[in-house]
């Protein structure tokens, strides 16, 4: 009898060559009519938090404060516009990591994305690469608008290991039969929660640990150039477009249809 196997992938820096959160924020602010320096100002604030040692969970929360008051449907539509622009330009995906994902998919493994990003960004990406599930950070939405807060802690660190265990249990899979891919120290709990793992990119400490544990090593890839600024105004895309990807938000196992 074949045993169910899940392949867990971090997204930013693992499957992608750049951080989707920031690529999308630049696109979103431009589409909303902000000047380029506004993105630079907000990005610098988050970078300064990281440089003084603010935990990644707190900087993740600070990121979502950028969307306070934004309409959820508008954000989802702009995220689809953004991802379409990334595909047109090329270079968003790490080819080696994407090949590994396709190998798992072809072998019949269930593809699960586990990311500190959020559903609006991840839904079109997951559809494009053929992922089966997405476990992600859950921004709070009230009356159709982002509040700037989160429903629960972001999908970072220990939350990723919890997602591995919950997803494996949901599919009656043994975590030791599963595999995880990541690029950052914050992915380590997820990498340690599965029977085998792979490290993507050049993090020296993580790669040294991977060698000691006989984990697979995959190269990183350079990030693409910034996208051209979009025109400000309404998005032509329909945010209610349905998808076949199962979206799980943080540790909540509520099955939704990707918007």
C-alpha cells in the first residue's frame, strides 16, 4: 500500500528569487497612485526594524499595516495583475526549486506551500505552479476591508512546523515520510518537522547544517529587476475567479476557495 507523501515548500526565497510581499507592495502602492518614494519609505521602515533585531513575526505584522482600510477584493485583483506582470517579465521563480516541485508533483506527492505571505499574493502563484494547498499568514478582514492586523500569529517559525503536522494529519501522512524546502533560519522548524529536507540559496549557517544532516542543497538565483510601474486606477481582473487550490490560513483548517 502506497503511503501519502507531502512536499512542503516555503515561497519567498525558496520557490521565488525575490520576496513576493515586497514585490506586490511596490505594485500595490503604484496602482493606488503613490509616488515611488512612498514604497521606498515603507520598505526602509521594515528594513530598519530587521536591522535592530525586531523579530520577523513583528516585522511581518508591520508589513500588513500597509493595507489597513484597503478593500479585500481590490487587493486580490491587484495581486493577480501583479503576478501576471511578473510572469510577463520573467525571473520570479528559482528554476531549480521549481524543477524539484515538479518532480514531487509528477511522483504523486501533494504540494503544500507554507508561507509568511498571504492568500491574495499566493493564490495566483499556487494556481500557476500546481500547488494543492496553501498555509499562510491570515490578515484580518472586517466588512470587506483589511484592518491592518492579523487573525493569529504569522506563518513564520514554529507556526510552519505546526502547519506541517496539521497538514500531514489531515491527509493521514506520516511527517517522517514528507519533505520540506526552505531558505531561511525561520524555516528551520519546518525543515526539522519532516523526514527529509532541502535548503535553497546561500545562507551559510543553514547550508552548513544541511551538510551535517545530509539534506539536499539547491542553489539560489538572482532577483529580477523591479517591474514597470502600473497605471493607477481600477483593476480589470475579476477577484472572484475560482481556483482549485486549498487555502489554509495559519493554523486554521478552514477550507476556502482561492480568490
